[in-house]
């Protein structure tokens, strides 16, 4: 019986190879680029950036994180007193669906399925038409385990961000810790 199970296991394992390896290849998410815009590769490492703040909507939970240059600027009081963020500042917004915690003994909402990742980068030479900021958003398809651009061009978020032009186009403040 043990030999029969071993033979079936080997045959099952060999089947995909015999069929030409039809298993789909995993997406290289860092190869994805917004048309006429930013690539995900420009934000490599965003998963480990320090958080700035969290936010919640009826549909999702979001964490806003920033690269070290932007965190340092926040700590120095930017954008207070009209001072702008330095060149190379970057923000990542990671959004999940909301779900109730199955483990918590009290009502707690926790991240569910990843919905999207959005990015903002400051480079005044590269993006002069949008006050030096460029924007990108990528929707996540959990079933396909892949990202796709959900906007076109680096100016996609600029119209919304003009509401906070006095804060160097950034909505999220750095709250007390």
C-alpha cells in the first residue's frame, strides 16, 4: 500500500511537467507600470517604510507609509511653516478590505484582502507640471495574485491634491506618537 501511494504521488507530481509546465508563472509586480507614469519598481522596499498614519473608510483600511527622506522631513515639521518636502520624498498608501477579527475577544476591525497600493513621489525636475509630485495607483487582484495599473499617467492624483497645495500637496499629517 505504501508503494502504491508513493507511485501515485510521483505520478501526480510529474503530471504538470509532462503537460509542458502549464502552471502560471507568478507576476513580477515590480515590472508593472502605470501608462505614462510611475513603475512599481520605483517604490521597491515600500513594505518596510515607517507608517505615517492610518485611515479608514466604510470599504477599507489604509496605512500611509513614507520613505526615510519624507519621515525625516515630517519629524522636522514639514510641511509646517510653508516648508516643502525634499526631493525624493515618497509615500505609499496600502489599502485592504475591512473584516472583523476572528480571534479578538472584543470587536476589532482588521485588514482583509489587499485592494490596492498607491504611490506619490516628489521630483520637481521630472514632474514640473504637477508641482513636482507624481502619482500612481495599482489595483490588486487576489484571485490572480497580480497588480494592474488603475490610473493613467503621473498626474492622475494631482487634481485632488491641489486642495492641500499649502501643505505641499500631501493630505496625511504626521500625528503625535
